[in-house]
C-alpha cells in the first residue's frame, strides 16, 4: 500500500494527456457532469503495470480516486481562471504538444511494426540462404584459433624498439605495460582466443603467419596504431553446427533483408 501511495502521488503531479470520451463510450467516471474516459483510466493503469503493479480491486480504486482528484482540481483551477493565464496556458499547451508528438511517434511505430511483420512474412528466408551464410562464415573464420597477446603503441619507431627488446630477451608481459590498450596492458597483453574473422585484416594476416611462441618481427599497422603480436598457442577451430547456428543466422538474414529494403527506400526518397 505504501508503494502504491507513492505511485499515485506521482500521478497527481505528473503531466498526463486527458483523453476525450466518445459519444458511444461509457465513461470511466463522471465528475460534475464531465466524463473521464476509460482510455484515460487505461493510461494510468498502464503506468502502474510498467512499475510492477498487478491488476487488483485496490489498483482500480486507486486509479478512480486519482482521476477524480485530478478532475476536481482541474475544474477548480478553471473556475479560478488559471487556464486563461497566458503564461500558464502556454506552459500547459507546450506540455500537451510534447505528449501529442510522443503519441504520434507511438502510433507510427505500431504501423511500422505491422508493416515489417508483413514484409518479412512475404519475403521468407530459405534454408539454402542460411546454409550459404553458414558456409561463408566458416570460410572467413578459417580452421584455426589463436591465443594471442599484443602490445599496441601509436608510433612505429616505438613498436620497433619493443621488438628489439624482445629479441634481447625482454618479457612480453612486462613490455605490455607500455601498451595503449587499457583492456589488455595489465594482463600481459592477453587477448584470449581469436579467429581471423574476429580481428581486422592486417592483424589476422600477421597472426596466420606465426607459429606457437613466435611474435611479429615488424610492427603491424592497423587503424588503432602499431601492434607487436605474439601467438601463445593454437588449436583447431570448433565451429558450431548449422542447426546450432540457425537461429542466429535467421535473425541476421532478416536484419540484412530489412537493411536492404530500407536502403532502397532511402535511395528513392527525397530527403532535404
């Protein structure tokens, strides 16, 4: 009851949109001859549901009390002329317009959601498409996983200096403390197990030419800077089966389909 009281207090003070009652709709409650719509009550109930309250006679009574309280306060404010005060009326109208914009956006989202569901239903994804995606993923991922460490620096000269120190017997883990990669500098530069498809191409190419225990003898340049890379271990890549990957592939295929459709619509649209 205490939590519900706090919620109702927020309702009284919060800005809400009063919804008109149609001629054929039975009002939720009538105050001094003015009907308060069921849709208005549903708005409050929806807010309560969003905060974890379940339907109950107590909730229904609270909503009714709050709507009556709001209505009698509003009618009294009108009687005393607050709705005719230019400054107050302007603030109230700005709040109302903001809610109307939000309502319009919600309305559009529901229509778009229905259109998207229909579009995907009319453009089904076949198993052949999913298998093609699966095979492409396998080919890009290669057949090997690599356990790697790296040291990332901004300057090529600095990277060459690090390689020279490694060649003289310096500890890779100690030198990794000079890395600008904050995620790995304090754990010896460890990046864990990776595949070629999980890293940028220059990095993947360098790793694929290293054997276990080897490190790059020249800096590897990527968009992040210059890397010194060491391969700690390798193992055959264990690729999940097609059936295991199918749900993820299906979602990706649908997303790609929608992206292409939207791209085509944008290309035809007049955008200023």
